C-alpha cells in the first residue's frame, strides 16, 4: 500500500467554509484509522487556522483560502494559506489571549488551540503578502497494534 | 439555535457546531435578548453540541462581559467530555460555572 497521499483545496473565505474545511480534513485523515479524539483535535486546529484566514487575513472580504493536506506514513500535515494582510508580529499573535480584534468577541486562543491539539505549528507571514500556517500531527501515537475493521 | 427567556435568565440552546460562523448569529440574537429582557444569567446549553472552537469561547466571554456589569453570571450545562476539555483549556472556566448533573 502507498503510504503517502496528498490533497489540496481552494475555497472562498466565507464563514460557511470553516465547517467545509473541517469535514474535508476529517474525511481525508480517515485512512490513518484515527481515534475520535485525534479527529476532533485536527478539526479544531483546522477550524482555528481557517477562521484566522477569514477574519484576520482577509478581514471578512471574499478571497481564496488554500488548504493542503499530506499523509506520510502516520504523519498528517496541513497547511492553511491566505494571501491577505499578513501578521507583522507573529510571536505576539501566537501569545495566548492576545487578539488584534477584542471588540469582535475574539478570545485570542486560536493559535493556543492549534499548538495544544497538533504536534507542531509553524507560521510564516509577511505584512501585505499573507500568512501560511503549517501544522503536523502523528496519528496513532502510542498505539502498538493497528487493528483494521473488516467491512 | 433556540433561545428561552425566563425572568432574568437566558438559556441558549447551542447548535451542533459552535464556530465563527454560528457564533456570529448567536452574538446578535443573544445580545438583543439580554438588552430587551434585562437578563442577568446566561446559560449555555451544550446538549446538542459536538464541536466548539475558540470562536465559541469568544462568544461566551463576550456575553459574560455584558452581564457582569449588572452582577450577572454565565453557566454551561450538558457539556460532554470534549466540550469540557475545550472550556478548561481556554481558561474560561475561571469566569463560568459548569453545572454537572447527577448521573442517574
């Protein structure tokens, strides 16, 4: 069996697509035989990254968000990219409770959730050029036996 | 999403997935009800909720900021394990009580 697989989606930055992105990544990762908790973790992290692109990257204007997912062995990686306004100070943006939009009911927990639920989170951003969030998670950690359900 | 007002208490029956998309609608409706009915207590009912991200946390914090001014409180009920984890991790449990029912 091949142990690598890739997919890429490009969608409009409207809030209805937050759910679409979560469901798509959940469907894509089923081939890794993940636990319910692992799926929830990845869905939450993807939701945060896509929401950031929509609210902060494009400030609610409609442009394109891309999500690239890759499986290599039992490692899942997801890159969410926008070409919006970018982040001047990435370190500050990633601090828990920091938000540039407190008036809009933002909790400032987006990056904290991504870091809590994924093994690795890397952010590349330049003001005026957009932001790219790369996340990685090993699926099936600590599981010594892989069981496959017969259909 | 459904809302119920009893005296000065507002219960919000949250949707299956609480994200930025659904939190926007929640914010608009809840704030109108809070203002019109002088609501002091807001109860977030997670009975039908399977997913929540940090946008849900923002929505809870925002409603808390509103009712706090008149000495109000926010509560969470019917939370499953996942929701409890999200609430605890975010630190929002410092301002919100989680009501745990007795297991029958």
